[in-house]
DNA sequence: GATGAATGAGAGTTCATTCAT
DNA sequence: GATGAATGAACTCTCATTCAT
């Protein structure tokens, strides 16, 4: 991947971008052909870069998770422990709100993309943020990572609901956060 | 629907039951043919009763919602106002946990099956339960129906997660409920 | 298969006939779509009757082998032991000459259609004919079933050669037969 | 071909060698890309040397035939006329046994690779060997080149059968040879 | 009304071949 | 000349839907 020709790298990125758009709009059942069209390449090019549709979806998800993990890392390093967890939580939900695929894949996707495979990548940074928040007294001691993750997945799904607005998001997350506080 | 021949009515119900099973197990992408097989009828019979696959799915959802609405009514009539809302909330999540389709359809399915079309049916009974709970002082005054519905949808989705167990459900819902209490 | 509707049975047979033709002409790599076209049905109909291309090919081969086995049985029952083996041998080669698929499949086809799977069906009747011929003194004692089968496959393949004519067939098989005689 | 740059000539030969291996293992349906990979060149290089896949296959076959023709020449020049024909026959069958492509192409491949195009190259040396053998009294007078070629093709195909072993080869060819002797 | 065979658009995937780098 | 990314037609197979029986 590091040694791709310039044009290949360009196409790879256009395909990823197109796929993110298409899957965000239509969900993971959108056709690979549409991704190709949106990226302005032939269908074969998509399959050259991602041998199977699942590989393409996995690549998108992986990229997104990597971004989130890195954001979590930054928050853990420099943020206020009392608010970092909730800030991150909000951030993830916002990302999901913009992408049907994300939430879909958290539960539905290919076998190995389920919670065990995908959300698990967030376990470590999320765990750190949770521990810090508890040490800072911002979250009850009896709240465990497991339910935080579940709530995160839940809220990410909810973010796709028809009437979802920033204001509703605030009010909804506030209930969850309040439930976590001592 | 009122004037169906006896055998037709019987078939209709067997198809609905089969569809609920099949879609619960395999999700909404299960094939209509499998529904027919499970119901013990021919594929043509399914399409005679439900002109399109979406109609069948909508019918299942409608039936489920009707059941839930009636349960909500009973709780509102006879239950303890302080706990009825949360009891109902738990009940819905449990129903979702047993059915892939439900949660899937809340966000995914055909356009008109989204929150606006489906969950809206719960608005009235849910609103009643909420109002009663608030009057009884069991729920904060500033919690609105909208976010309760969103949380309900969210938790219903989460119920499909790989690691979901009754215990995790308790812990997760408890956070949400705590966030609702004064 | 016995309870197929009349139209289904008709189509099944038209598909088999078309497939035999098409594969005979173009080899097993001919497209299923061409078979469908030749049979005058839509592609889906072919796949309804034969869930995968291999099933279609296997069905053709099975039918042909069944015919040959039954011919062998008749020859064993009523034919002159001294000539029955060679008559059957000739018969098989003639059948192969008319069908690319046959010879192809004897060596090439799907994994389970190779010699072990396909020609093996001829083992029993061929063995009987061979034993009778040896008892009648028409074939050397040291000729075994294995090499007869090999020669049969060989000659069947050769029957597809460009210059193959009835006359060449006679002269070629005569050499083989002479080699088998005491 | 005479004026190729040294590296081009080297590539050409590596491609031929790789192709012989790949097609021998996987048959003519193996992908050109695999040939390129095995040869350690890019796919474009293969197509520069052989404008179409068939050209590559034809080149392999031609090379093999050339080798066989030269072996036949040597046998004709220096071998015992009584056994040279059968020795050559055996040699060809052994070559075929090691290469799926050979036998496949004798009947299957592109139209112009059939008997008329390929085996014809063996006509002359084979004719010479046959004539010598007949003059030496080792082969019946009424055996003609045509059927020898047919038997050769036949045995070459048979060499690909699943159960083919050196011992089976001996027994099978012995029958053919016996049929040729006076 | 019920049956279930037929339909055919569409999906994912492969691969010979072309052509910009 | 070599490279290898891009192309796109072709192929197998699926499934919602229609319609003759």
C-alpha cells in the first residue's frame, strides 16, 4: 500500500471516499457498481483494490475506527478527565449520524465486523477514558466498560433515526450521561 | 380482510407467524421463499396476501406494535405510575432482543418504515406513561417524549449486539433510567 | 422429479436437451445463458432446475452413463460373449464422438466427475463383459479391467479429433481389439 | 525474434517456462496473471511477447512438438527400427502425462490448435518411424499413419486419467503395441 | 384462492486485454 | 521495453414478482 503507483493510490482513495458516501447514504447493501460509478472508475478497478465487497466495507470501517481511536487518544492525553469520556461519546455518535454504514456494521455487517470485531477496537481507548473519568469522580464506580460500549452502540444507531437533530441528540445523550454520573 | 374465506384467513396468519420467525432469525434480508416454506404455503400465496415483501414486513411490525401498544395501555391503566414507564421500556427492548427485524426496521428498512412510520404508533401510550411517571415524580420534568422514544429505539438496537445478555441489559437500562429520574 | 408439473417437466427436458447440444458443441465451458437461450427459457429457469452449472453437467453425464450402462446390460444378457465387449466399446466411442462433454468430463470436469466418479459407473457392466469375453476365449487372460477402461477413455477422447471418421474409427479400434485378443 | 534485446529474449524464455509449468498444473484455463507472476514479470510483458493468451499456449505446444520431433529424428537415425516407433510412442505419452495442456489442446483448445494444427507436425517423423518399423517387420503392413496418430492422441489423453500409473501405462500401451504387431 | 414454475433484472466476481506511466 | 493499473464484457447465481395451471 505504501508502494502504489500515484494513479493507483489516487483511485484507491477516490474509491474509499465514494464508498463512504454511497454506503452512508444507502447502507451496506448499496451496490459495488454504484461505488465504482461515484468514484468514476470501472467496476474492475474497485475489485482490484478490494477483492471482495466486504474488504471495501472493512476498509472504510477500519479507517473510521482508526480516526476515532486516535481522537480518543488525544482526549485521553490532553483533555479534562471529567469531560473527556462524554466528549468522545458525543463525537462517536456524531460520526455515526453521518454514516449509515457505521451503525449498521456495529450490529449487522459481515460476521467478523460485529461488535466483537469492530467496536472492540474502541475498547482500549474507551476503557482509559472511563477509568480516568471514574478516578476524577465524574462517573460512578459501578459503571463498567461493557455498558458504556453498549450505550455507545445504541446511541450510534439512534442517530440514524428520522427525526434526529442536534438538539435531540443533546437531550438524549444528556440523559445517558446523567445516568453515568454519581 | 374482514371477508376472507376461512382458509385464506388461516393462511394469512400462518404466513405472518412464519415471517416473524424467519425475519427474527435471519433479519429482513431473509428470502420470501423461506417464509413461504416455513408457513407451509406456496410462494404465490404469500404474494397474494402481501403484494410486496415490504408489505409483509410492515404487517409484522404493525402487529408487534399493536401488541406493544396494548401492553402499554394495560400498564397505564393498572400499573404503578412510578414504574410503569420503565417496565414498558424494558418490555420493548426485550421484544427487540428477540427479533432482528424490529430494530433493523426502526432505522433500516423501506423509507416509510422508519421512526416516523413505526415508532410513532407508540407515541400516544408512551406519552401517557411518561406523563404519569412525571406526575408521580419518578421522572424529571424536562424529559420529553422525543428523547424517550430515541432512547427506546437506541436500546432496542443495542439489544442485538453480540454480547448482549440479560445482565448487560439490566445494567445498561439502569443507566438510562437513572438519567431520567429526578 | 416424478411429481413435477407438466410444464416444469417439459422445461427440464428441454434444458437437458439444449445443454447436451450446447456442451457437445462448445465444451463444458459454454455459458449457462446459451443453454437457456437454446432451450427457449429464461436463465432463472435453468437455475431453478439445476442449482449450479455443475449440477446441469452432472445430470447430462448421469443420463448418458445410465443409457450406456443399460446398453451394456442388454449386451451382457443377450449378446455373443465373444463380441459383446468390443461392440460395447465401439458403442461408447461413438457416443463420445458425438459429444465433446463426454470425453472432456472423463478427464477434466468438476472434481467429482473425474474417472473415479464417472467412468466408475461403467466398471460393473464392463467387468462383466470382459469376464464373459475371457471365458469365451475372445480376450487374453492377462487383460484387466483397468486397462480396458483406460483404452475406452482414450478412444473416447480420440473420437473428438479433427480428422475422425467412421473408417478411421474402425481401423483404430481394430488395433486395440487385436491387442486384446489371444 | 532474432533481433530481441538480451533482456527481452530472457523474459520471453522465462515466460514460456512459467507458462509450461502453470498450464501443466492447472490446465489451459489457468490465468495469464499467474503465468506472469510465476515468470517474475508484469502482465504487460506477457502480452507484449504473446499478443493473446492463445499465442502463448500455441508457443508452448510448438516448443514441445519441436522437442518431440527432434527426439523422433534421433530415434529414426540411430535407434533400432523394430522398437523405435514404440519407444517414441511411449515417450510422447509420458510427456503428455506430465502436462495437462498437451492432451487438452489436442482436442480442446482454440480451433487451430486441433489435430490438424498440432499433431500434424509429428506426421513426418512418425511416418518415418512407422515405415522403418514395417520394413523391419515389427508392425503390420496394414497399419497406417492415421491410426497411429489417433492412438497416440488417445493414449496421451488417457495419461491424464486419475488412476494413471506407470504400470497401467505399460499394460495399456502393450495392448496397443500388440495390436500393431504382425 | 392456491400453486409453484418462469421470469429477468441485478449482484458479486474474474480475467483477457489495453494503455498511461 | 517493462510495468501494472484500469477496463469492461462475461459469467454464475439470487430473489422479488408474475402468471399459467
